[in-house]
C-alpha cells in the first residue's frame, strides 16, 4: 500500500487541522450542526455529492467511480461526550463540560482524509463509495445509525459492504485491531421499580420496606452470572443507579433500580432478560412487594463482524507499511455501527492510539483521553484501501 501512504502525506496536515478544529468545538449527540457544516464544506470541493440533515444532523457523501463495481460505505461518528476536558492542549475544547473524549473528532478527520484520497483516485475507482457521517453514537438510546438508515443512507444505491473505524487506547499506536464474529455487546438497559408500602422507620413490621427488597434484588441479580448463564458465554449485569427515600426515619413507598445487561449472543441475551424479570418479580413477591420491570426498547444490537470479510480486511490492512494487525478480544460495550452491519456485511475495526511517550495513556471516555495524531493518516489510508479493494469485489 505504498502508493496511498505516499499520497496521504499531502493531506496529513489537513487531516490533523480538521481533527483539531472538531476537537476544539465538540458537539453533543444530535447537536452536531457545526461539525456537519464543516464536513459538508470539505466534501463538496472534492466533487463528492453531499446530502445534509440525514437522520437528523448526519451527512451523506457519495463518490461515484468511473468504472462499474460494488457499493462500499465508510462510517464515522461525529458526537462528543458530556466530559470536562482535563488535558492542556492548544486546541483544547472551548465548550464547557463537553469533550471529544471518545475520539470521534479523529474519526471525522480520518474519513475526510479518506475522501480526499479517494476523490483523487476517482478515475481508477470502481463502483460507489458512500461516506456516512453519523450523529449521536453516544446517545445510547436513540443512536444516529438508525435514523440514517431510515433516511435511506444504505439504499439507492444499495450498500454491499460497510466499514467503521474506532480509535482506541486499548492497543498501541502502529496497530489495527480486528475481530471476526461478535465483537461488541448488545447493551440492554433496565429499570426495576419496587413497590412496597411506606411508614415509620421505627415500625418496619407495619410497612413493606422497598429498600430492603431492592437490596435483595440487587444481590439476587448477580446469581444470573454465577448460576444461570453458561459460564463460557460472556455476560455481565451491573446495577448502576439506586433511588429511594427522603429521610432517615421514613420508610418510602418505592425504590427504583437501573442497570445494564451485556451479552454477545442472542440465546444468552434472551435468557438474561427473562432472568432479570423473573428474579425481580419473585424476590419482590417473597417479601410482599410488587415490581415493574422495564427494558429499554430497541437497544443497539450485537456488533457482528462478518468473519470472511474481516479476514479479507486483515489481509488488506497488513499491507500498510509500518502497521501491525492484532486480534482483539470482544468487549461488552455497545456500538450502533451494529445497525449498519445488519444491512450489509462488513467489519468494525480499531486503530490503536496508546503511546506512553506522548502521554496517550488514558482510556476512551476519560477526561484525559488524548489521541496520538501521527496515527490519523494510517486511519485514512486504511479506509481508502478498503473502499478501493471492496468496490472491485
Ligand atoms: Zn464512546
Ligand atoms: Zn466512540
């Protein structure tokens, strides 16, 4: 892949400048207005057809090659996080309490870099490349992939392959991380309301204490991982919020628990969801309380990377000089890139940015998260390479 690596040198300063601009002006989920404007303004002069307002604040770029071929979509998410940046940089976030702590600023810049590379190669390009600049990946509930799909981003022309790249601190600079099959979890959020009967703290026998019942439920839920789920299947359950009560001598009427269940396969997922319901309802009943269990509707699906395509991607990325390809373990985070993968085969892969000498040691989502900018050009080259190879397929 010597060619693209030489060509990207011309664009590298622009890729870094773009990343810094987006970093300085982070925007939260579905508020990516300026980011979208910047993207559209950079795509148009490249001769790329641009549609804005796709699924909210999304931007869709379409580059048609001169030769017939397949349709490949490349995706970058654009949103920032509600985190106060704690890194001193000349281009530190100018927005109080908002930061690109997951590196989506670099995703935007790398995909624009890939667009610059591909636009220059239009004469050799087969098929069509679609650039999906997606809003609101971090939204959790209503991620931006779904509205973009509903807005037709994967159709007309229909996408044959889709690729997404995430920068990560889990692997060192100079490496790509790949995983075929289930790579990221389905994040199922739940809310359990335990309804008891309040009264005086001195007379619990006259009440049904929902806090006591909530405590039993929290403990019993952990039995799902130790006693109910196949121990070789990845699974985790965490209760992350507990709300009840007002004063030290009042037993309240109810208690509310919120938490998350993470699984990597459908059977385990089904079993986990029904176990949460069953345990909460039966434990509550045992102590005379009732409960309402709600799971968030339509959560992000399991991120399933096509095994064959991922193998082909590994071969392509291995040819990029100076870069290694490593196999990743699955992680139990969620990603709405999974929704694009339900429409077309592809893979969600990683670009390492861990670099001790540059202080890039803190994980994604940390207020001290820092990107090693020297890796960005490799991200652009990788995306462009996948587009060039898979459009030929
Ligand atoms: Zn994130
Ligand atoms: Zn992210």
